[in-house]
C-alpha cells in the first residue's frame, strides 16, 4: 500500500513539474553564442517610404530622467532601474525604420571626440602640406533634433499570485508588473518649434511558478519533500527597445497626419487623382464648319453627325 502511495505521489509531482524547465545540478556550461539584436516591432520595416529624401536628424542624448533605482524588497540597491545609454537604441531605430529610407542620423552624442579628431587631421595636414593643405569637408547639418528621454518608471504596479495544495502536494504562481514610459519630441532647428511629440509606455512582467510536495510516512518518522520553481523577469532593455521602436513608428505616422511629410504611395495616388480630374474636366471645342448659307435671313449650319435616311446632312437653324 505504501509503495502505491509513493508511486502516486511521484506521478503527481512529475505532472506538476512537467511544464517547468528543470536545470541539472552542478555547473551549467553556457554554449549559446552572441547574436545580433533584431527589431522587436513587427511593423518596423513595413512603414511606407517617404515622398521626399531622407530627413537628417540629430540626437544629442536620450537620458534617464526617472531617478529610479533597481527595485528590491530586501536590499537598498544603487543600480539604476533602466539603462543610461538609451540613445544607442534610439539611433539604431531611426536608422533602420522603413528599410533605412526615413532618417539620416548625424553624430552628436560624441561630438567633442569628433571635433577633436577633425582638429588633429587639420593640424597634421598643415604641418606636412603647409598653407595649401586640403581642408576637410564640412560636417553634415541636421534640419531637426530629436529630444526626450525616459520620463517615468513605476515598480510593482500590479502584484499577485495563487496557490493550492492537497495532501501536501500543490503548485503556486506569483507575478509583478512594472511600467516604463518614454517621450520623444521633434524640434525644428531653424525656428526652435516643437513640431510633434509622442509618449509611449511598456509593461515589464515578472512571474514565478513552483511546485511543492511534502509527505510523512511511518507515523511521521520519515518524510518525502520535493520543491521546484522557475522565475521569469522580462529584461528592462527589451521593454525599452520596444517602447522606443513604437515611438519612432508613431512619430512618423503622426508627422504624416499633421502634414510634416507625406508617404510615397499617397503622394503618387494624389498626383494620379489630380491628373484624372483635369482630364475629365477638359473642354473639347466643337469643329467649325465652313459650308454655312443664309435662307430668308436665317443662317443654317449642318450639325455634325446628324443625317437623314438617305445619308444626307440634316439642315437645322441655329
């Protein structure tokens, strides 16, 4: 009888932990190689092409404006909740959106390094070539600037969990949710006007699943215990990248709606519609007939295309 009970307990534990990933004891060797990060938003490359040339944009930074530290229920951590180099994600998104046809990004984050390098090249050329040294080409100027940053990060906006145990065997699950909010604004270099602003937010979900079993035998002198758990924390950089890509897509769509630029497909459709309208409203003058004559003081002119049963033109008075 005891063997049957033990077998049933073992089968129940295997069934409960069947969906979990059980790692082997001891050292685990990491064999996965480094991979190139791809875009997260599926519609990132499906944005229509612009009607004109690519827009030259400058990004001076995309800072963490939240001041939030990494959340912890037991320790006081000094690590920040979000990355401090989010401008790298923003520039990558601007370059790759719409198959690299929308924006030309110029370097402004490391502008000091760029100017120092150009100065070194200029001085070296003047030393070896003299006053006739070939000058460097001018830096490419931007027509608009993208400003903004990570403006909010809220921890534990939603927490909860459930669990059940029968005869010492049960499962439990717990979850927590964080929210990160970013803002992008497009600023005109010539006038300083804020052309458009976009704000997006992304949830970060963390879950913990587990299965436990505790059973006593031989008048509580022997015990059988089993515990299995698995925790998943959505990476903060994944949520931030997703929010930035969504903001870039919405920035393009909002700019098209407000008339800052046009999509190539809609521009072609507008030209075709205007052409068809002009052709349909074009007035074709009637041909002039030279065989007119007068009868009883009234001028009679044959109407083009009007004939009698014998094929002769019908004379009508105009």
